[in-house]
C-alpha cells in the first residue's frame, strides 16, 4: 500500500518516523547500559551478594515501573541484608534472586525489541516492499485482467443500453392495480390518511439549511460512499469550517426558495458516470455529481424517505388498514372463548408467535432501506459491501467506527433474515408437515426502473405535481459515460430515460416506495409477509400460500415493468417423511436453489449447509490476494478483513435455529481453509506430522515471514493474536468465537439442535394440555363451571356471552380435544412463542474460565468485558498464553503503548480491503 498523500497523513508519517528513530536510540542506549550492568556484576564471580546488588541497581535504573513494581524485586534489598546476618537464608534463595533480576533485564530487552520490530513493520508499510510470497497460478494474472476488462466493458454496455432506452409502462393499468389493493371503505380511508401525511410533510421551504442540516447531509453522503475520493475529501473539509458551512447554507437556501426552477446545471460535459469497485470486488456504475447538488438532492430525498416511512408504518399499524397478520389462520370468537375456558385464562396476544413475528417484521424488515430519521442514513443499506473489509479494531478512528457500525447493522439484518427464514421453515415443517422457502431478486432493479412506473406510483400515493416534477428532473440527468475508471468523459452527455442513481437518497425513496406495493399485494392475496432487503425477496411458510404469493409477485412484475433475476431465483419445498409434495404447488414454485452468503438450503434435510464449492472459489481468490500483499501489515489487514469479517458473515452467524452441527461445520471449513492457504511447498516425509497435527497455520506462516524479512525469530505466539494496543499484530483467529459458541451449545444438550428445541416444545405442549384437562375435569357441576367462567372474565360483559357460547361445556357433555387445543397454536401458545424466540436467538459466547491474571490485565488495559468477538479473543489469548507472557514478558503487554505507532495504524485502517477479482 502506497503511503497516503494528504497533509495530515504526511504529518502523521513524519511523527511516526521521528518516534521510530527515538525508539531505536532508546533501544541501543538500553542495551549498552544493560551490558554495563551485566559486566559490573560479572566482576564479582565469587560474591553473589555483590552481583545481586549490581543487578538490582541496574533493574531499578533501567527497567519500566511495570517490571520494578514487583514485591519480589522491592524486597530483595531487605532479604539481602537478612542473608548478611542470618545464616538460615539458603544460598539457593540468593541464586533465585539473581536469576529474577537477570530475567527482568531480559524482559525489558524483549519489550524494546518488539517495539523496534513494530517500527520496522511500519517502515515497510510506508515504503512498500516485495510481495509476501509468489502468487499461486501467477501465469493466469494476465488472463484475469483480460476477463476483468471484458466484464467492465460488458457492464458499461449494459448500463448504456438500459438507462438511455425508455421503458414505457401502462400507467392506467398500474393505477387500476393499486386501486384494487386499496379497495373497500376501510382501505380507502387508510389511503386518504397516507396521502394526507405525504403531501403535508413533503418539503420544508423556510430556509432549512444551516450548519446542523449540512453536517447530517454531508455525513450521510460520506456514509454511502457516493462520490469520488477527491469530492469526499472536499466534503470533509467543509465539515471542518463553520464559515464554509454558512456560505453553503446561504446558497442552498436560495435554491430551495427557487425549488420549482431547480436544474442540474451540469454544463456541456454533463455528469460523469463510471464503474467503481466495491469492497466485495463487484463493480457498479456510479454518478459523480457536483458536491452542492449532491447535498441538495440528499436533503430533499432523505426528508421524503423519513416521512414516507412514517406514513407507511402508520398505515401498516392502522386498524382500518388492509394488512393481514394472521396468514389466513384467523381465530373465531367461539374458538377464542373455548380456548380461554379450557385453559383457565384469557388470551394475551403479546406472548404468541403471531405477535413476535409481526414485531420482527415491522421493526427489522418493513421498508428496511428507509431511514427512520435524517441521521440514520446508511443503516441496513442495500448496497453495503458484504464482507466489507474494514478493520474493526478497538483503536479505530471515529470515522472508521461510524462506517463499521453501519456495515455491521447491514450485516446484522441479513443474519436476522437468515435466522428468520430458518426458524419459520423449522416451525412450519414441524407443526404442519411442510414448508416452502422462495428466494428472488429483481434484475437491474434501481438502474432499470421505468420512469412512467415511478411517477405513476408517486402521484397515486400523494406526492404533489411539484415534487414529481423535481424528481423527474433529478432522474432525467444529463449523463456522460466513462467506461474506464480514472479517465475523464469525452463523449456527449445523454439524458437518462430509465432508472435512478445508485444508492442516492432518491433511489431509496423510489425503490422502497414501489416495492411497498409488492409487499401489500402479496399480503392482501395470501396473508403472507414478503421479507425484503430492498430488492432481495424472500417468502417462507405454507407451500400453497408461497405458490400463490409467487404468482402475485409475477403479476406485480409484469404490470410495473420489472424482471426477476433467474440466477438468484429459486425455491425449496420441504416436507416431513410422512407427507408427499403437491405436484401442482411444486410446478408453480420457481426453480433454482435458495442461498444466503455461503449457506445453501438443502431440499431434503431442510438444513442450511455450507456451499464448499463457492467457498473454494473465494479461498483461491484470497490466496492470490494475500500473496500479493507487499508488507506484513497489509497482509494482516487483508486476513482480518476476509477471514475475520467476510467469511464470518457469509458462513452464517451461529444461532439456535442452526445448532451445534453448523458450528462444527464452520470450524471444519476454517481448518480446511488454513490448510489450503498455508499448504507447504513440499510435504513432510511420509508418516511425519506437525506438532499441531495440521500442516499449515497462520502463526507459523507469519512468524516465518517476519524472520525472513526482518531476521527476527523467537517471537511468542501471543504476538500474532494480541491486539495492537498490547503490542501484538491483532490477527483475527476465526476458531475462537466458534469454539466459544460450541462450548455454549455443549453446555445445554436440549438446545444443541433446532429439532431438539422443537421436540421439547411438543413434549411441553402435551404436558400443558394434560394439566388443563385435569383442572377442567375437577369442575364437576354446572355451578363450578359457571364460577370458572366468572373467574376468567372477572365481571366482564363477555362472561354472559361466554355462557351462551359454552352451553354444551356448561352441561358437561363437551370435550376439548388435543386437536382443538393445538389448532391455533400461533395465536394461543406461549410455549410455541418461547421455542420460536429461542430458535431466532444467537447464543452467548462461553469462553475459557479466566484466571486473575487475565481479569486484571483486562482492567489495567481499559478493555471492557463485554460479549464481543474482539474482547473474547483478547481474553482467550491472554488465558492460553499467560505462562509465557508472565515468564518472558513480565505481564500482559509485549511492549509499552507509548512505543507503538497507533495513530498511523488507525490511519492505515481508513481504507477498506477490496476483493481483487470478480467471481
């Protein structure tokens, strides 16, 4: 990695280089003085007390307080005096004192040596060096480049073909389709309320721009990584200057006052659009507009996003709305009263699966790409880079921390979606003997949206003609295509005829607004919930309903002018062994597999299994990328990004809906990955095994490379894994969190698999039913049964209604079958809710038992003891290597923090790691 070129970066490098030179001087000075102390001690070969005196003086003068603040050292002078008079002090004790003092001097040498090694590692990073190793299949590099160039050209050609060719849809048909979705008095009333909210809050026109407004706009643009690096630097400079912010606010307030006459003002060259690589290696076409225009459009778009989400969420929750939360499993008032009578309690919907499901959908998946406030832009964003390879060290700068928090939020919702699908499939298959999971994706959704569709939907939902006119001008931008990254536009600009600019606020607004219509259509037709992450679409539930929902989605696509991506569309139809698949349903469901990340849903077992073929492709790519790293620190950053972040997400976060089997599979996969990445050039002799029983591992590889490049050997293994603030390289160990999860699963056998959780629920359900039966059987007379009703309803008017409904029960000639008890489980059973919630849950880590050395080290280092993978690794490594750390390093720090270039390392982490080849 070439050193950064900004003034701040150059200043940081200069400071670090000065620090390195001073450290080298201090190290040389210490070694010289240490040798003087040792020489002075050697002048007394026959007098151990004088040797100890010389060594003690040297330790007190030369060593850090952490080494001298040791009761054994502090008391040596006293014990030495005692030995001069008291013959009971044995000679062997004096020898142990001498050995202790010599070890203290060596510990200080080791600490300074680690500091010196760090200075050389940083120097290597700033200067760039030779690749870490010869790239595998290096002869194929030119063909990889050719394929990449061809792919880029195809992408640009496709983009031009799509966006400059209008797609006209039937506006009358679209409007009729939406009118049918809001048919009926209650739905029409909800639509009027929705339109009223949108029209009322669509634009603030009273000088809305000020310093605070501009800060959240700029931070939002930076979070989305919309503009070129140069323009992003300009935005950051704006943030540092209140005077500049005031000037910009004046300009933009003038524009908002003349809102109806807004235009791009892009000049003869138009607005450049060019391919840019994402951190996951994929290229997308981005628009690189003027920064003030970007701020203005972001402001308007985000304000509309926030208000649209408020309005549609209100519609979702409204009583007069058309949303169906029951999936067709409505419970009649008779069924409800019979259940309450036999259960001996009134039903509470907040403790059922139905409520848990609706809360999860509303809070996590409904319009997930729309921000809830103007400052939450970036949360759950659709185009975040999976495996975004930013470093997540605890010492990262604030900007990196905010960026990674947003990336984590995006990853978390994907993991939550995966857990939801797995849980729904498990529950449905267990309770009803069958389940279906459907997956799809819209082909070039944002890029290819029909403008006629967009404006028809906007007008229908209540956006004013004024606002529709503004977005028409925003979308019909004069674009100038740049096919090769880094070049300037040379052709004539053309007016965009289709689609919206990628990842801008209007893209979120328009994309979610139109797909809300699909959400509503699916729900109205089937009672199902369409789980979406923008245009990634998922259904899970009863197979017949899934098939019906898929037909409705196809109808929506045909009317709105969107297409499904066949490569990302598929379904799995699961049945229990005693139930066969329905041929008609199977024919209706889309063909193809269902996968999220590297997890593939197996059509026979119903388990989410790792796709080893896809994993191997990424491992081969990673092997090339690691080999091409020019220095150790870049290698570590790439490893942490890809192994510590990308694979940990794409292999799936452990959860009770996957169980112990998934954890074991991930551990075996990581073991295999290391075997591939660190396969030695020549295998050992037949029958010979490495000490660990595994041929290659990251510790041996890095230690060998450091010895090869710097001549430093005898490094402790802890140096590889301890965080930078404690003097280590901070290499992520992917085994540790999964071993801690495994330990948690093993501690509770009944929770070790999703099947065992559901079997426990079924057993508990049977027991509960029998208990209810026993209680009801004790009501031997009509009077007892009437009192039972009065107890349940406590004077409520429904008590009289219940007496009418339950006439047969009161007469004692009615029974409550187990089938009736379980008929409406999702609306009645608290036990099912407990099992459902358990399946959705991510277990807490259960790490190693910690000694006082570790807890004291954590406290001294200021590291909070939280359930977090980074903290888990620190505790695990300190516990595992504590003997060596105490003996050879005098504690948990390999080097004092003041000798470490932590500022430069934080700067290094600002740029994420990209996958270098599109798969």
